[in-house]
C-alpha cells in the first residue's frame, strides 16, 4: 500500500493535471498557488457517512479539514466524465487514509434543488465512499475569494497547511482520464 508523505503533494498536483486547457491563472482573479484557502459554507447532501456530518447540515468543510492535505473539486455540471474523475479522487483518498488526505466535491450553481438532485445522482453513479458531496451557491463561493471562472466546468483546488498548492481548470470534455490512471499507478507503486 502507498504511504502518503508531505513531499508527495507535488505529485498529487501532477496527478490532477488532467490535460487541462491552458489557462493563465496569473491573468485571472482566482485562488492560486500560495493563497490562503478561505472559509466557504456548503450544505452536505450525501457521501462520506463516516465524517460525522449529517446530510442537510451547513458547514465549512475546508475549516473542518483544517491544515490537512485536501483536494477540493468544484463542478458546474455533472456527467459521466465527472463521475470518472470523482471515482479517481475517491479511490486516491481511500488509499491514502493514513495521511489524513481529504477530498470534497462541491456542485455550484443557481438552482439549489437541481444541484441537490445532481449531487444525489453523482453519489449514486460513483458509489464514492470517502468524499462528501455538497452544494454551494456561486455567490457563497465568490464571496470567499475563490473566484471560480464560469467558463470552467471543473475547478480543482489542491491545498495543504491552509495554502493552495495548485489550482486546475478544465471543461469536462478535455479531461484525459488515462493520464490520471497512469499517474495513480505510478504514485501507488
């Protein structure tokens, strides 16, 4: 079994490069490397039954995770490509439980009822066990410095010690999951 060490955070960032569209984070007003990850409130919908948070509870998971290493996935829409990405992250978190690595999937948008339904379906399709599925409003995330670009279907924030290590942006069609598979295999050897 793979044992996660703090110096393996950089490979996690590589793991999630995912053949992302080239985007200059410096030119965008978005949370990026070195930034402090702020508080943002979500409502847990499902998943991660062992985390002590009940569905429907409003909380700041980022606060709950503290300074632990974490992978936060923000998605504007869900489809089978997102399902695969969630499965990879969930498996990676499970395999590195001893490192206290945490993951979070947050759906963002305007229609809270639709987001809740998407979160339930995403959990059902992926059968993810380690990551909670939550919803947040666009305004709630933006109000707390995250500034997630509307053009990106998916934004992944990789953080440790309360600081961003890497921010990744992508449209779901551009995610190359074979690269994720290769990186996971190499990391877990």
